[in-house]
C-alpha cells in the first residue's frame, strides 16, 4: 500500500505516519488546560505560526498529554512532538532524557527548539522545522 501524502513543503511530499493510540493520563487534563491558558511567551509565538493548519496545512495540538507527560506541541499525522525548551529545562537533563526515551519508544519523533531562538530568530526556526519535516517524513 502506498503511503498517504499529508501535505507538500516546497513541492516535496510529506507522508502521513500511522501512530496507534497513545497512553493518556486523564488526571493531567486540568494541568494541560492551565498550561494552555498561562501562555508561555515563546510557545504563544510558535503557536501563532502553526495554529489552524497555517503551517503547510499541518494540524498541531498544543499541550497534549502523552502518557504521564504534557508535550508542548504534537502533530498526530506525523507522530511528531515539538518541544520549546526554556529555562524550565535547565538542570533537568536526566528527566528530559527519560521523557524523550519514553516518547521515542512509542514511535514518536521529538524536535527541540530553544525558547530564545523562537523569540529572536523565528524565521530561521520555522525554516529549520520545514527542513526537519522534509528530511524525516518526506
């Protein structure tokens, strides 16, 4: 069976990935909602670039619960997580490694962007994300 094309980025086809049902700790629903409302500046800036299928017609979810973790952004059709790393990730390398390993074991790809770069170099951040998606899912 031929893989389904999700979209095109710079005339390159991007193929949909089938990811099964993901575990979800429903006890985190309130926390995820609070995080969406709180609106960390860099996440809000990024969200404005990708919401409502504005980034190459790709659907992004914000503050998605996967297992016992809340990820910043999730693209279900690609199995792609985008994390915007700010100061809250300082001194949490071991936790971030364990978390990323859990997500990778579910078949998910994790793409990290620095908080600083989202605020100060957004155009290049978005171009690099395009290139990552082309390389990984094209």
